[in-house]
């Protein structure tokens, strides 16, 4: 088994990566697949679908969002859907 170099979460969060942004799991940076045209189109259809529900259900979606699952686990979701009012500050 190969030795792995672990990275503190504080250091990972300050790093900037070219796309695609990697996942961070328990000190390890995990490269993600860049996907394909088919994958992108599926993301696009999901975002359009949830976008159509924006007014009636207060749903809105974003692609490629980094989510903190625990203090040592950060994963990048292909599509994330929130309910409420989107934050307009960013």
C-alpha cells in the first residue's frame, strides 16, 4: 500500500485549483472526473427543471458547489438544490 500525504483542512481550503475542484476527505485530496458532454447536459437539464420551480416552490439550483459534510469532509456536488431565497451577494 502506498503512503498518502495528508493535508490539514485549513490548508486545503486556501488552495486554488483549476477545474474540476477536487473533493477533500479526511486529509486526502481526491481528484474528480471532469465529466462528459452527456454529464453536462444532464446537469443543465436538472438546473433548468429546478429553475422552472423557482417561483412556485422557492427552489433554486447551482452546479459544482463545495459542501462541508463534516469538519474533515468536503465534497463537490454536481448539482445542489436549495429552498428559500438565493443569496445575491456573491
